C-alpha cells in the first residue's frame, strides 16, 4: 500500500464539529483533552501528538529532531563581558531599545557601545529583545548599515520571532529575500513559517508557502508534510489533509509513525471515526507498530465517541505490548469513565496508576473532581482536593472550584466548602466574588452570620468584587441576606461599603437599596439613608413604602420635620400612599415647630390621598392659619375638607377668630361661608359683625350685613341701629337710609323684597 492513494477508498461527510486532541505522551502538566469547540465558542488550537524517540526507519524525522535540539542549544550564545561593566553588552542594547524610540541618536549610542558587531552579539540581541518590533529594527539596521552580514542562524531567529508575534508578512519577506543576500534556504525555515501561519489560523497562506517550496527548489521531507498536516487539522480541513497525504505518497515520501499519529489525531478531532480507523489499519499494514502516543490518541478518540469498552480494549492491548501507560493514558481513561458516569472505575484507575508510581497531574485531578461532584461523592472529592494542595497542583480550569463549593454547601458540609476556598488560596488561584457568594449564601441559610461577616470583611478589604478579570459575580441570593443581616444588626455602614462595590459592577438591586435605607434610618442616620434614596431615584430603582416610613420616622426622631416632609413628598411622588400615622406625625412635628404653612401642605396631601382620620390636628392647623393671617390658604383648606366629606366646625372658628380680634379674617371667613351657602349659626355672624363694628370698620360691617340679607339670612343682630348711626356719622347717609328701611321692612315681613336686596347690594358696593 506504500505508493497508493487513500482518497478512492474514503467517502467522508462534511465537517460539522471538532473533537479535542488526542492525548500525547508529553510533559504531564499539559492538558491534552480540551473541550469540544462549538459554533458559539471558537475553536482553540488543540494539542498535537508530539514526536516520539526516532526509530531506525525514521531517519528523516531523526535528522529534523537533531536540528531542533541543536537550535535549542544555541538559544543564547555565550559572550565575555568587560570586567568594569557587570551588565552584558547585549542586555544593555536590549534595555536601550526598550526604553527609547528607535532614532539615529539611539543607533549612534549603540555603535559607541559596540564598535564591532559579531555573530554572537547580534544573535543574542535578537534573542533578548523585549518585543518583535525592537528585534526587527535592530535586524534591519545592522544589515543596512553594513555592521553585520546575517547568516542562516540569525535569519532563522528573526523568522521565529516574527512568527510568534504573528507578523507573518515581515517573516515571509525576510525568508524570500535570503537568496538576494547570498544566504541559502533550508527546509526548517519554511517549516517554521508554515507552523507560524497555522498557529495564527491562516491555513491558506500556510498551504501557499508549502506549495511554493517546490517552485523555489526547496526539497520537502516528511517534516514539512507533518507540519502542514497539523496546520490543516487545526481548522478541521480533513479533506485537504487527505489530499496532501495522497500527494505525499505520490512523491514517494513514506509516512512515519509520527505522521500517522498526527493523522489519527486530526481525524478524531474532526469526528471522522471511520476515516481514523482506516488510517490505523493502513499504519499496521505498512508494518508500523503503534507507540504510546498512538494508543493515547486512540483512547482519546474512543472517549470522544463514548466508546469506553473499546478504549478499555486498547488500554489492555497497550499493556500487552509492554508499552507502559503514561499519566496521559490514565488521565484520558479517567476522563472517559467520568463522561459515561462510571466514577468508581475512574477512582479505581487512579489508585492503579499510583500503584505503578505514575504520579497524577493537575489534569488528572481536575478531570476526576467534576465526576465526583456529579456523583455526590463529596468525601472522595475532599480527599482529592487535599492531595492537590499537598502537591501544589493547580488545575487549568478553575471552574471546578465553584462546583466543589456549591456541592459541599448543598451537602451541608460548610466546613468542607470553606476548605475549598482555602485550597484555592493555597494553590495561588485567584478567588472571585462568586466563590465567596456561594459560601455567604449558605452560611446565612444556616444562620452562621458571624462566619459570613468575616468573608464579607475579606471581600471588602481585598476589593475582590472589583477585580476586572473576575468572571464569577456575587449573586443577589448571597448579598441580599447578608446586607439585610448587617442592616438589622447595626452594621449598615459595612453593608453599604459592600453594596457600593457591587454597584460599580452594575448591580442595581432594589431589595439591597431598601435594606440600606432601613438600616441607616434605624441607626439614626437619615441623611445617609436619603442619599441612598437619591441614588435609587437617579438610577430608576423602585423604592418601597417601608423604607420611606422608616426614613421619615428617623428624621422626626432627630427633630428635623422639614427633611421628614421632603421624604414624605418623595414617597408620594413615587406613588406610595402613606398611612394616617405618617401624615399625622409629620404634620404634628411641623406644627409644633411653628411651620404652620408647611404643615398645611402636608394636610392637603393627606386629604387628597383620602386620609381623613384624626382631624383634630387639622382643625388646629386651620385655626393657626387664620390667626396668623394666612386666610386665603385657610379658606382653601376648609373648602378641600368640606368637598372631601370632612366636617368642619366653622362656628368654632368664628369664636376663635373673634376672641383673637382677627376681624379681617372673620370677615373673609364669613364672606366665604355666604358665597358658598354653608350653614352657620347666626350668633357666629353676629360675633363677626360686632367685632367689625367695634373695630370701626363700619363699611365692611355694612357689606357683610347686606350680603347676609341679600342671601335671605334672617338676622336679629342687636347692633343694627349702632351700625346705622355709625354710617350716618361717617357721612354714609345713603347706606344708612337703605339699611334702616331694610331693617324696618324685615320687621314687617319675614323676607325683604328683591328690590330692597338689590338696593342693599348696590349701596354696599
């Protein structure tokens, strides 16, 4: 099958999903079982099968690996520094480039520092440059200035630097310009550029560079193809990979074990089970025996398809061939068992690998922990976590900790949940507000408030909520019970500090806001409560009536009725209906403070809201308005009360006014009564007339009396003759005569004629 094409035997379906990379026999700390990318989450570069130790039939691969080792050994060439300067020259140049703009002045400074540039200096400066731009500027400058002629090694270094920085156009130009400088290409340079394009996700350009190698006369070996396969499979282009595999065979290049490992990994990644199996059969037909990497890749593939029985067979077969399973072999098997909910088998396998002195790594533990949580094996999960802390193995996926904390809390083991938080700190894993939030929520449910308060203190002190890199936010079910407890126990200031940090993260919880208002109000800090109230208003957060009531009571308790009235107005504007006790308390406080008109406005709001209980204070306010000369306002309040169905003792008001000698107020009140035909005792009218006459306000008394008679109100006021006499004395004989005839006429008839009424009105005017 060596020279045949595989394309005819394969009919593959279009690619829809990726699977994660197969486990490879590499450094144990690397996770080779990444989650499946989805359309919502872009695919990440999955890990690739690594090169195994070269076999005798893998001469090309061995040569390439040897060159890689040599290159890594030349990463920094040793130089002898001057004794009077402890800093190496290349380090000084790198520092100068990092701290200064690339100008002619900087170039002159470097030339004065180094009169002559040699290969090791140039290479080490490129290696030590702080960023790719510095390295590129230095690389071009020394060449254009004739200070140094670059060779393959410096070109390779520059291409590597630019590839890592994704400055691939620059890297390609440098590579293609090499022959113009008299420097020959080699395959490794093209392989490096192809790999860089692949890591940047630019598959088409990587393919173009690969195809251009033959045009430029650069011989391609299995190393070029292996690199290309990795690039293609990272993007799921399995059909393209198949075509290039066939092309490789047609060129007479034999695939190696490493090549097949890559192909198996890629097809499993693309969820092409049948194709992967065909390549595995082709590998065996060529007499290439699987190695540990192959088996790990197969186990990972079976796990992705939930075929754990087949994975177990492969695992046993690997042992039967005297290939010792690695930590990745066991970890992949454990992950598979967890995926099919066979957690007990996963635990058994963990103990087995320990018995063979294979140390579990962070991936092993973090793979097992979710399964233990899902199966409710919290005791075992606790022990696994202890092992991780003791070995200082931090998982790559920190989301496992929120699961652990939640599961331990739901199981009722709050101490174990707190230990998880301590384990995170011990493993130097940043704790987030969400971790604290789960603990605080369940501590509050268990009424262990003091422990919860200690966690809040840490949150506030370290400003954990405000960390920009945080993903897990504190939920309302955690902070609301805590804020309520703090506000109910004299710690509202601490609760506000906590909530202000939450507000900076965009939280606008009305429950928390109202709890803060209640807390400040109860503790006697109404201004702080009102500040929270204003924040809620600006942010459009609804405010509840209980918070308003407590705020008003707090202001009244501090003897600040005006502020209480402001809070009451805000409460009404919010659409809440205060009860009668709130209105009464505010009115009473304002009235006692001498703010009668303000109390009157509260009374108006109260009546308009339909609250008409305990009206004795209302009567006092109306009396005070009349006595203080706010007659129009008092009359408006009287009309409002009567229209609202409230009884008003107007006769009592007349008595009070007359006793206080407020004749104008009495006159206006009587005029108000007459205009609206309110019923009033004639004696009250007589008191007003007597007061006007006694005060010498003859014309006003005549006007009122005339209006009474016009309204048909019978009067036997004893002061009529005195009024007539006063009118005559003041030269108002016409009015006196009209009044005299009207009085005499009323004595003969119960009612005056319409003509007489008109005369009275005209005379009064």
